C-alpha cells in the first residue's frame, strides 16, 4: 500500500472507498501537524486543524480532479482551514492550550536556545511570510509547488521567500542580542493569546 | 557579484537547485557580504527547530470522525430514499429516460460540473461577491457537518468515540443549541466518568450561556461519582455564580455524601460568598 501514489488513493476515496482516507491520514498527519504547529505554536489547535482538513477532504472529495497533485490540493485545503480558524478565533474566548512540545532535543543548550529564538522570530513575522518559510523550509515544498498553491509565478515566490528570510534574519538577530523585536507582527499574531505561543 | 544578482540565485541555492558554479558564486559573495551570509546561516539554522509529533490519540480521533461521517451519510441516503419513493410519478420517470431528457441531463450536469470546477478550482485566490457568498455557504455547511459528526460521535457505543465526540463539539466559539443539549445530556447520563468529565470541560468554556450554567448546577444533584461531583463543584466555584451558592448548600446536606465532596462544597460556598 505504501507504494501506491497519493493520487490513486485519493481517487479511490473519491469513488466511495472512504476507508482509504486512512492511508492518506497516515502519510500526512505528521507533516500537516508540523505545518500547523510551526504556524500556530499551539498543540491543541494544530491537532484540531489536522482533523478538520481530513473532514474537509472527505466532504469535498468529489471536487478532487484527476491529474491534480494530491499534496498541493491538500495544502490548499489546509491553508483555507487555517484562514477559517483565524476568523473563528475570538480573543475573548481563549482556549486552554498547551504549547507544542518538540519530540527530540538538540544536543547542546546553545542549539536549543537558538531553536527557541528562531521559533519566536518566526512568530514575529506576518502570517504570509511565516507560511512561505514553513512551506519551503519545513514542509520541503518546491517553489513551483508553492507557486501553484498560491496561484502566482515561481519568480514571485522566490522573491517573497527571500524577503521573508531577510526579515526573519533581522528579527532573529534582534532577539539574539536582547533587543525587543520591532513590531512586525501580522494581524494574526495579535489575535492569539500569549499563553499559546512557545516561550 | 553584487547582492542584487545573488538575491536571484539565493532561493534556488537554499533548496539546492543551482549548478556547482552558481553555488560557488554565492559562497564567494557570502565571504564578503555579511548580510547575505547571515541570510544563509539563518536558513540553515532553521534545521535546529525540531519536528513535532501529533499525540498518539490522533489516529483514533480520525477513525471516530470517519465512522461518524459514514453513519451520517448512510442515514442521509436512507432518509432521501424514503422521501423520494412516494413522489415518483411513473410517466415522468419514463420521460426522464427518453433521449431528449438524456441530452437535457447532460447539459445540466455539464453546467454543474463547470460551476463546481469554478468554485473549488485551485489557485483562485480572488473571490468575487458571488464566490464569497458561496464560500460563506460552504463554511456554514462545514460547521453543520462538524456538529453532525460531533452529535453522531456522542451517540456511539464506545466510550472512546464519545470522548472524541466531546472534543469535536466543545471547541467551537459558539455552541450550537443541539450540541449544547447533547453535551449536557452526556454530562448527566453518560456511563463513563471520563466522558462526563470531558463534557464538563467542554461546557466549562461556555459559561456565558445561562443554559450551560443552569445545566451544570442541575447535573450536580444527579451525579453519583465523587470525582465528577468535585469537578462540578470546582467549575461552579470558578464561574463565581452567586446563585450557585444556595444550590451547593442544599447539595451539601445530601445524606450519605462522600466527606471529601461535602468538604469541597463547603469550600466552594465560602468562595462564592
């Protein structure tokens, strides 16, 4: 079953074999969880969003078109799910949340500290820039795949990734030197209660 | 080579998509330019951010959702079948099978296909007013679907599936009245202590709704498990609802009450006064 391409499995799901969605869940629950964990720094929300993506895949399975890369289609759904979640989130109704726990620790204390600072720096970026870096660096999506996902040219993706990286570098260096990062938060960051972020 | 030229190469360099020659151009430039070197260094350092793992219960939750979804689909198909049967007019049915009707159907299906394609097409980021209306309708349908899945899970035989149902239902910012009543029923009557506690936890986030507060107070009288009784008392104390004090006093006088529970009730009353 491992060798069957995602697209073939998805077509089976589309044709009514909904149990086959389990195969795609096993393949993608961890990458999707990591995508959301990097975007939100919130374990509970990330898990909810992963479940929601698979509910949407199930509900809208008929709209999957043969020949479409499943991964791109899935990330399209994942992005929409995230957008809807941000809209639904109300700052006055905070959930009791737990920060994302890494599964492995870096060897040295310095590495751990740098990783924590990078996480904080990522959360200081606006949502769209953070998303580009997460997709390209952590989810390992190629630029042409990101371009299809965002509906823009590959060249535009490269320029935006470079800008995002440059801003991340600036924020990271500010945080490293103990200077509070300048207010480059996205609107989204303001909507998240502070307790949900990884400290 | 200046930064501008390097900026064109850098994104491909970062993903390993350049020639050896281009890579050495970037590296030479980075030896002279601190900013570009730091961009590369930060990109590499992102590898230090460790991957995270979803919790072990995630698969079970997915299976419960899938099961609930299948149950709902089957029920819908059955009720659609029942609703359709008496309305069938045989002459109309015969007409529908005629070649003329077949072409009409083809055109209609094609139009539906085009509409669906336009609606769910990938890469269409700009939404026209009618598209945004469709998106709103789609979101509301998804909310309904989530609620149906939650309701279906709450009625499952297995306690673990009911537990998943509670976690599906409780996280919406606005609790649907049907889900709210199902959660209150679960809190009062579920056979599993774990499920009752989870339902209380989910309801605890909706203190602003008077029916929820009333339901939790009422549940206290019916509870037999000291564990749930203490959790209910704690919840009432946390909400600081002065009206709950009198109910807690009455509850504290229940004969044969567990001493620890009675003590907790007295503590809560003192907090509410």
